[in-house]
C-alpha cells in the first residue's frame, strides 16, 4: 500500500481523513497523492456573480487551504504531491485512483452536507481501487487494531477481502462476520470458510463469526465491530446487477451514515 490518494476539501470530515491517510503513510511508507478538486458545479454564485468572477475567489480559497495542509504534511515529514483543478470530486478522484493502492475520503458529502457521501458511492463503484471512507469523528487510524470483514460470499466481498490483505496482515485480530440471511445460498456465493482459507494462504489468521440477522444487517455489523473494538470494517460496496440508486439504500449506505469506524470498500 505504497500510494494513497487523499481527497482534499475543507469540510467537517477532512481532519479525520487527513489523519487516517497520514497514519497509513507512516505504517506503510506510502506516498500521499493530494487531490484537490475545485468543483465546477459551485462556480456560479447564487446572487448573480458569474463563473468567471467566482473562479479566482474559489482558486484563492483553495490555495490558502493548500498552504495550510502542506505545512502540516511537511511538519510530519510526509512524502506527497499535490494536484489542484477545476473539476468534480468524483471524476478527479477516479482518474487519480488508476495508479493508486487506496483512495481516502469522507463518509459525508462535503458539498451538500449530506450524512452519506455521493462521492464515496461514485468512487467506490467506478474506481478499480479500494476506498477508505472515514467518519468525521475518527481521530486516528491504528493499523494494528482488530479488523472486521463483512461477508456475504459475493464477488464484491471477495474483492474487498483480497484488496484488504495488506491491512489485515497488520491487524491484531481478524473476524470474518457473516450475517445470516433468510434465503438459500446461490451457487456462485463463496462460504466464509473459503474466505478464511484465502487469508490463511497469505499468513492471516482469522475467526469466522456467524450472526443471526434479527435486525438490519448494517446494525448487526456495527454491533459486531463495536464488540470487537474494530479499527475498521472491510466490505464489498454495492451490488453488480442493480442500479446505484437502488443499492445505495442498503447496507453500504446505512454503514456510511452510521458507522463509527472507517469502511474499507471495494466494488
């Protein structure tokens, strides 16, 4: 995990994701690719000032924030590059993810104040790189903390498990948590045992925990993470055959809205 993309935007989640990216860079010796979009969808002022007049103001504000963040990176002896462009956040992050090992962003939407980030959804679906979505209340990312892997045997959860191996190797303990569902297992779904066997080949010991689904799966996963003092949850993001708007109302959306720990998402 030597190359990390960090979403740069002055919002309530920034401090949390900045610290998470910094902690990861120290643990893995990673380069931080600071990606600072100046979203073009806010380039026109609601009071009548056109985009041409607003652009220099937006650029100046972005420059001031860049100076503040780069001063902190320098004080932490981090290694970084910086890209600033007028562009949408999701488009720019997906583009930079092509040669990255991880994209770090927030769980809430920085532009509209939504509790669930549409940016996280777009990047998780369209990037071929895992996403670490960090809640605003997080103050650090401890790679040695226990990890919980949400498992339903899907292609997405398998991809997430495989992509998370570098993190899981550092975790004090790993639990594969399978929330029991009231339906027959389809032929293409892999068992939690298959996931555990894959991890064992990579030197990662884990425990399989089956949890009865007495409530919403997202609640069961959150409770499992809290009981085990997990530092993060690994999970597949969304489904393959359904529209994002449909799947976004499911487990992924609920965890983005309510999880107290970072989510390692992979589609």
